[in-house]
């Protein structure tokens, strides 16, 4: 009989599933399934992770440290195995020398959410880089613009509880592909629809969620704020606001009403591509249906004015009083409710005992290409990558690669698999998966904290990030006791907080129960009676600051650019991927190598389904396979992300086309504001590909 153990899916997904794994006599995992007792997981997993044991036991897993064969060109996998001692000695010596010669800020850690576990996401590594005095990485690649927009509107970074969606009568998936990126919300939506609820989607791409919705609004990329403004116009001018909620719990309604006079639906229609009468009807239905909830995704904020758009949408439920209702409100993220003791985990004070002796500079991860090719004072001379695959996922791939190819850059990559980024490494270290190490997990799509112990043995000599940075610290002679903390010590430190949502949750409780609901009321209706996290405690409209400007790279943006590149490219999440993770599965390589065009855009270019096409702009060109469908509107093309460049025929992927332009606030990337031209392969006259 197999034993069954608990784990937690660590992937960068709002659902943070509770897993059960069967383990046979030999200690091999034989079956992975969703925990039926978990209130969000409810007994099922997504298709990607149901098959995770394939990845876990893949013969391609990295099992030993590797060192670049001297003299071999970067960008190609030419490695020889080395011992951990040799690899760590070399890294410590190089980092020490780089710091001494160029200053410690010439060392840059690069990481994101390959794992969402606190300890392996930002635990020992942060302590290590703080003590080293390395540049600090601003982790903007995903949600920083939206996070700011949300906090400007609500004062906090959380919202409607997923469990309450079942009570809703109108659910709007706004730039959120729930079926693909947040599938554990779906059963609550199914339950709501069984009770008569409607599901609407607002998205330039009619994705899986859009296909299953009652109504799809094909909005032009980057124009969401205009739609939100026009909805406010209709609500305020027709008196559909919740007058008592507005009076008690908001500030600045009169000014808002006045300012939104500028935004009749006709004006928004011209920008968004959604007919004026549809906008008016949507606004009326939204304001008069109770409960109404918005599942706001991250698609809206990957655009030049992403923070503004997020804020504008997030103001809507305060206007209609949707927060009063069980099953009403808005959810972008729940992460802000996990008020753990981050300073105890990351120990930023160690910077003062570093070679630098002060807080280190901050480098934005969304402009990695710039950081590696243009940064001065000092330039980056050493890069340590973990939990991320920047050669694939960072925008402006040409510029990133140019940086990674530098001979004078020393690059360490801590990974589970060889990938586009390890191709540029000097040293590769093998990392464990979440099934092989201890960690504590928050979630960004629910309110349950979870602890997972290792359930499987690591292959070869793969090690957790925590252990790798512990050993590197010892090699560097960092003798502070914090570098000897165990995983359990670090979890206890994390939980050492007075915040009412977390205070009282103990290590023992988490270890015993695996999953613990935050200490929040049940049901959680955070703003039913106001209580916003703003200075005034109210939802502040600040109407004078609500402005719409189209993205530079859009049909309403820079005209000369649009004349040359008349198609708006979006590259949203692929169903079978987790960003670039699982990109080595053939079906995912196929999907992420496909570009969808509207039938008229295809016909104009004599492109038929299955044709090879070239997609290009000033930053680069890539080759994809055409699919022709009206899932995108005219003028929009869609290529799901993120493909592995090393698997593409031309070695290039969609981030060859995306830019390093940043969002209005938060320094986020603008992946979904990207103008391109598309041609049938071979049809370009005089151009060589
Ligand atoms: N299967 C799968 N699941 C994932 C991931 C994955 O790669 N694959 N990635 C994970 C990560 S890192 C994240 S951040 C989340 C993201 O989860 P989501 O936010 O749901 O995903 P995205 O694909 O980024 O964007 C959602 C939708 O926004 C649309 N969109 C693009 N531009 C605009 C716009 O201007 N306005 C509007 N209204 N919509 C727009 C896209 O077409 C897309 O359908 O998903 C997580 N879950
Ligand atoms: N065009 C386009 N580009 C995008 C996006 C898009 O929608 N379109 N999405 C953007 C967004 S939202 C995000 S969040 C980023 C995501 O970008 P990344 O955070 O880089 O995500 P992944 O591509 O999944 O790469 C994570 C890597 O971490 C590794 N890993 C997993 N667990 C561990 C561990 O415990 N230790 C170590 N050392 N490694 C581990 C995995 O093997 C994997 O290679 O991509 C961004 N790029
Ligand atoms: S990727 Fe998301 S849905 Fe899939 S198992 Fe992990 S947490 Fe659950
Ligand atoms: Mo993300």
C-alpha cells in the first residue's frame, strides 16, 4: 500500500493547490492529486501539474553542478560536470573578487517566482545578497503596476474571497483568463451560474474563458481605463450609484461625477472598440445586479498605463456598493492579507554590515537588457539567477541576450533543467523541486497559508535554494547566526508578527494541519462597512488624477509607429505552460509557436492557416505558424507565452518583439502593448530572414 503525503504546488499561480501524493515502498511518487479536503483545491489539479511527476522524474533534470567548458561561446550548452565544492569555491572566489574590484553592487541577483515558497523565493538568498552588498532586484516583472493601482484604490492588496464568488449574480472576468490561470475559481463560478449568474469577459483575446462566457467584449489592448470611465459616467449620470455607500465610505463623488461627464460611452467606444450602447448596457447591468463581482486579471496592467487602468476598474465596486454584498466586490490579488514578518526573513539590515555599508542600489528586473548592457556606476559584472528564466521571459530578448553573451559577465544559474538561460551560464547548480524541500506558502488567489515538507528524494545532488545560499554564505566567511538558521527556524521567524490576520498561527498548527485559513472573519467581506486601507479609511476617487492615455504602441498611440507596425500583439499565458515552465512539452512548444490573426488581417497578407509567418518590429523578428480565427479582433494578433528559444527553428521567441518600456507606476513591463507587422514567410521582397 502506498503512503499518502501532503504537499503544496509552488508554481506562480493564484490557486496554490494543496496536493496529495502517493509514495510507494521504494519512496517513489506514484500519483499526484488535488486534496479533496482543501476548500479551494477541492480534489482536482490543473492539467499541467496533474502530470508533474513526469517533470519530477524527467531524465533531463539537472543532478550535478556544471561548469562551462573554457573557451566555449555563451549561448550554447557546453558544460562539464564538477563537484559542489569546486563549483561553490569558484562562485565564492569570483563574487569576492568582483566585489573587491568593481564594488559589491556590480553583483546582481535575478529571480522571480519559479517557486512561491517564502524560504526559497526570498529567504536565505536575500540574506546572502544583503550581506554581500549586492544590487537589489526590484521584482516588477509580473504585477507591480497592478499592485499599485489596487492599493491606490483600496489601500490594501486584497479583495473578494474566492469562496464567495458562488453567491454572485454577475461575474466579470476583466483581463483574466480564469480557465487557464486560475482554474480553481471556476467551480465557484459554475455554482453561481447554476443559480442564474452571468459571466462576462473583457479581453482582446476570446480565450478559453471568453469562449465559455455569456458575453465577450473584445476590448482594444491598453484601453481599459476608458471603458471604466465610461461605465462611471453612465452610473453617475443615471444615478445608479449606491448613494448611502458612496456617502459613508467614499471621498470625492461629486468631483468624480463632474469629471466623468467627459467620458460618454461614445468617446470610450472610439478607443476601446466596444459599441457605445454595449458599454451603457454593461454599466447599467453591472450597477443594478447584486451581488456583482469583478475578477480582475493581470492582463490589464501589462500596458503603459497599467496602474491607472487597474485603479479605475477597482473604483467601480465602491461606486455601486458591491462591497456590501456577499459575493460582490473585486479580486485582483489576495497576497496583501499574508502579513508575515518579511524583514525577519530577508534581513535587509545586513546591508549595513556588507562591504557596501549602506543600502544597495535597486535594479529593475523588467529592464534586464538595459541593466546588462548600459548600466554604469558600476556595470553588472556578476549575475546570479534562480527561480527564473530571463533569457525567455524578460522583454526585449535581443538586448537581454546581448548582455548575457558578454565575456566579462560571470553568470551563475540555479535551475532544475537546462533552459534558455543556462545556455548563457558559466556555472549551473542543480535545484530541488517543491516536492523535495520544506517551505511555507502564501497564495495570491485565496486566504489559506500552507506548509509543505519534502516528500521525495532529490535526484543526484540537487539542493534547495536555501541550502545553496547557506553554503555560499559559509564559503564567503559570513558568520552571522542567521546563515545557520534551519528551515523551521525561518518559518517561525516569518510567523513572528502582531498583524491580526497572522498572529496566533503557529508553526505547529501549520505542520499538523498543512493548510490554515488566515485569521480573517468568515465570511471575509473586507469593505462591506468601508474600512479601506487608505489614509482616510475611505475609498478615495481623486477624480482630478483619473486620466486616459493610450499606450505608445497601440492603434491610438504613436501614429508613425502604427503606420509601420499596424498590428497590436498580445502574448498572454499559454494553457499548458507556467510562463516558460513546461515549455519543453511538445504541445506547449506548438501552442507558443502559433500566432492567431483575424481572418481579414490574414487574407490581406495572403496568409492561410498553418503558413509560416514572420512577425517583426524594430526590436527583432521571429518566425511563427499562423492560425486564423476571429478570437482576436481586426488589428490584434495573439501569441501565447512563453516559448523556449532553444526549441524554436529560428531560435527566437515572442519576447524578441516586446519592449523595455515601463508602466506608469511600479516599473512594470508592457508586454501587451506591442506593435508588429506580420508577413507570410518568403513574401518579403529583398529581406533576408
Ligand atoms: N496555465 C497558466 N497559468 C498561469 C500562468 C501561465 O503561464 N500558464 N502564469 C501565472 C502567472 S505568472 C500570472 S501573473 C497569472 C496571470 O493570470 P491572468 O492575468 O489571468 O493572465 P494573462 O494571460 O497575463 O492575462 C489575462 C488576459 O488579459 C488579456 N489582455 C491582454 N491585454 C489586455 C488589455 O489591455 N485589456 C484587457 N482587458 N485584457 C488584456 C489577455 O488576452 C489574457 O487573456 O497566471 C498564472 N497562471
Ligand atoms: N511575452 C510575455 N512574457 C512574459 C509574460 C507574458 O505573459 N508574456 N509573463 C510575465 C510574467 S507575469 C511572469 S511572472 C514572468 C515569469 O517568469 P519566471 O519567473 O522566470 O517564470 P518561469 O518561466 O516559470 O521560470 C521559473 C524557473 O524557475 C525554476 N524553478 C522552479 N522552482 C525552483 C526552485 O525551487 N529553485 C530554483 N533555483 N529554480 C526553480 C523553473 O525550473 C523555471 O525555469 O514572465 C513574464 N514574461
Ligand atoms: S499550477 Fe495552479 S492550478 Fe495547477 S496545481 Fe499548481 S496551484 Fe493548482
Ligand atoms: Mo506573473
